C-alpha cells in the first residue's frame, strides 16, 4: 500500500468543479486511475451521498488523490430511487464495478471503503451483497470510513434529505416539495398496511453484518454534533453495536458541520482520521 507520509488538508490550486479525470464505466459508476498506478496500489471504493453534485464529490476525490498518489478511485453515485431497487437490479448495475474490485483483489491490492450518508451506505451494503453473491466471500477492506451515517431516518428527515437533492430553482423547490410529500405519504401508508420495516433498519444491520463486510478492517465514524439528518446519537448506537460484534471502531465527532460537510469545519482533522484508520492494523495483525 502506498500513501503520502504527510497528513495535511489536501488543497487545489483552483476550484474543483467536475470529475473530468474519471471515466464512466457503468450506471452511476466512474473510475479514476492514477498515471503512476500499479496493481498493488490502493483502491478507494467511494460511495457518495444521495444526489451529490460532482463539484462536491470532486473535493473528496482530490483529497484521496493527494493522500494516495498512485491510487484508483471507483466512484458509485446514487439517488433516491436506488433505495427502492430489487436485489437483481443491483447485481446488474454493480457488474462493472465488481469486475474492477475482483481484478484489484486478484493482484493483492488493498481497499479503502469510504461511504457518505445513508445514500452511500445503502449503495455500499448492496454492493457488498452483490460481491458476496459473485465471489462467495465478504467484501475485502483494508479500512472503512463511514461519513455522517448510518441514521434511522423518518418522515421529516427523509423529506429534508430528498429536498437537498433537488435543483435549486423556485419551480423545483415549490412543486418538488409537494411531490415529495405525496411520495413519502404513499410509502408510509404502504409500509403501515403491509407491516414492512423502516428500510433504514435493515441497512444498519447490513453494515454490521460480518457475512458481508470484512470485520477485520478497522472502521472510523466521522459525524457531526449539528447534523440535522443523521443525529450523532444514532451513529453512536451503531458504532457501539459494531464494537460489540467485534469491529475495531474509532469515532470522530465534529462540532459545527452540516450533513456531509465535515471538510468545511476541519479538513486537516478529517483527512488525518482517514489516514489513521488506513494505517491502523487489521484485526489479528500486530501493532507497529
């Protein structure tokens, strides 16, 4: 594994506005490969938050590129409809990304999994299921980063989360919010009449399932005291459960950040936490 020795807030000489260095290889799936990449360089498996804008994703991509100069970054984006896909659809959509991961593992490369919010965590959990079905093994990881997740959700939180992904125009805001309310009420009624569980609950369970995710990988939760979508107590509860199940867990609580905006508060602290978990020994490995 190769990473930059200096842990500091990555910066750009000019604003990042697009993912121009990434090639699209499938549905909402993009791959960046460093010019200095070799088969054993790190692979960053990056699951962005719901409807995340490219200019925001790019800030994290640049951070990884500077901390891991010879890496590959496999980006899987998501949107609200992804929460309602069937497992067979996920297997088909994940096929291009699965091939990248399988090839990387075949050559002995290591993987950093970095997911954001419930949207990214949902994509991660279904990707892990697809990987298990394709290979018969858990998703291998050197380390895992959970940013602002997982939350439990609820009507108000779900509404806020979906609205954040709408285009910022008066027309979309006005009529979009009405449509979202109708959509959420329909979901609530269907769930009530059929006895279905809140989908965030099985999501939280999948993230702590040692049959899907590599339990030997150290994990860090990065979250905020002021997050209005994922309250810190919900993250604390999940982290506690992970520890009880055998995961090596670290938590980093930011004080003033909005949801998925931790870099704004303390970029250096954020990337230091990422590097700390990457450099931490896996379960069963001796301390350095």
